[in-house]
C-alpha cells in the first residue's frame, strides 16, 4: 500500500463511517507500523500520508484526541509523530533533523524528517480498492438496518 492508495481509501472510509456514526468526539491512535522501513508492517507509507489522515479527522468537526502508537522502526516512528504534530499545529518543520538531537545518529543516512518509500510495487488495484469500499458501504447499510443508533452514555469519572 502506498501513500496515494492509502489516502484515497482513508478519505473514502472516513467519510462513510463519519456520516454513519456522527461521533461527538474522536480518539486517533497514530500507529506507525505501516511506514516504509518498518520490519513488521507490510505497507510502504510515509509520514505525509498518515499526517493527511490525522488532519482530515482533526478538521471534521468534533473534538479530537491524538495519541502516538506503535512502530517498530523507532527513528521512522519518531519522524512520523513529529510530522503529524507539526502539521496539526501548522508548524513549518525544517527538512533536517537538528544535530543537537541526542539521538541524531539514529536518523542516518540522510538525517532528515522524511521517510523515503521503498521501490516495492503496490499490489492493490483500483478495482480491488473500489470493491472493498463497496463491501464496507454494504456492511454499514446492514448495521444501520439492524441496530438502532442510540447516543452513548457518558460515565462520570471521579
């Protein structure tokens, strides 16, 4: 999965789910194991695509709580969280990681905030992705037919 396909799918899925559930608040857990270079992830994403998704959620209206999440390539996970945070705050992030960072050597060989995708081919076709979206819409329709949507009760925490 590459950035373009991921953002396209996220935009479609988020819109469908948001319209169906109309949440009062959203919690986003920003896992980074889909980034290029992650030894356990199978995607080929950059922080730009994950930031795009988080920003779409943040601009949707309800309050949003953004949490960091997993990633098994620590330098790339940090790059991702920094990019997401900078974009949410509309902060112009420099390209280079400051050499005063105590972990500077971990960010080689380019010592930048970017994550370069590998040359792995994206095996997902547009047709397959459209099919997934169609199935999602059908499942959401079935859920709406069978389960009346009631507002969730909010517990008071003491």
